[in-house]
C-alpha cells in the first residue's frame, strides 16, 4: 500500500522551476469551478490537470498546464485519459518542446487517492511531479500555498512502497510573463489600464470591419440568389466573385488547424493570466 509522508524531503537532486502561468492556470481553474457551483453546494470539488514543461539535465521547467475532466468514485477520481492524450497531442503540435512532466490538484493535504492518480501518470511519463495548491485563504501565510511532491521507493514494514516526498522549487519568470505582469501592474483603481483605450479602439474598429464585411457578403449572396432565379447571369461579375471566394483559406485544412491552435492556445494562456492578475489587483 502506498503511503504519503509530507515531512520527508526529496533526494533526487532535481531543480524545479515553477512559472507563474501554471499557478494562474490552477487558480483560475479552481475559481471557475467554485463560481459555477449550485447554491446548495458548500464544498468546492478538487480540480485536476496536467503539468507541461521541459527537462534539461537535472533542471525541470514547469511552464504550462491544462485541466482534465474526471468523475468521482469511492476509491479515486476516474480521469478521462483519452481527453488528456488528445489535448497533449494538440499542445505538442504547437509547442513541440513541451512534455508531460506531472499533474496538479487543489487541496490542503495529501490523500490516498493522490498516489493512485500518480501511479497512472507514471505510466505516461517517467518520474512525474505532483503540484498541490491550497486554495484556502490564510492571511498569516507569506509564502505561496503550493507544494511540489516527488515519489520515492521506500521499504515500509518489509514491503517496498512509494511515498510522496517534498521537492523544493523556485519561481521562474519568462520575458513574456514579465511583460504581462508589468502591464497588469499598471492597472488603475478605476479599472482602466495604461493602453486599454488603444485596445478598446482596436477591438471596436475590428468589430466595425467584421460588421461591414458581413453586410457586403449578404449583398453578394442576395445578388447570386437573384441571378439563379430572375436576373440574367453576369459572367464577368461571377468570375470576380469566384476569384474572391477562392482567395479565402480552407477552414478545415490541417494547416489551418495548426495555425489556429498556434494563435489561440497562447492567447488563452495570456488571457487567463491578465484576467486573474487584474482581479487580484482590483480587489486588493
């Protein structure tokens, strides 16, 4: 039977570098689940997800993460491994260097079910790390409420068993993360940020352009309908419309899917980071 000993320290010698984006993703995941609870539910269920990063020698960068759905059972959460594999493939298409390096969960203490999940993750990657974030607010606590765990094989009562051991880590910030944090730090008490007017103007302009495009496409569609019924065919105009349509990208092509993920995944990550930090600064 696997046991867990929080007080033991890891002896693997691995150096873990934890990026703020991971903390923000896990916090946002927990907050979203809590906000969507029914009024009569008082206890927020734990959230689970995968940790992505890069290992170089004895150094492990924990740079990104994504959530994984599960259903509760008496023994341990039943994770949707098929979903996890598919999402990993999507991330690998966009970020080829990122590998599965572990998993995360929320909670204040280790549970027996954690080792069950950890063993399953060990089937996917060698020596995974387990990150636990404690969402309970403790105003007296000055450090980050995050604990990293590795597993070691110990002999307990004559039987070899895996146990969790604490792993030390440092906070590592990339250039993109520093820029994002610096931008959010400029948010004023009124909720307006430096440069927000420019962003608003850009989005309004984009909305107007899309609205105009939609209007003109409706005109073209209406014209084609009339040509197919009552109006005589204008071959010159039809050739121009055909040429215009063929300039549009094929939306279901593999190249589009790759480009779409390449744009949306980083945007989702940065968006979550900005929203989470904005809320923290606004209510602090």
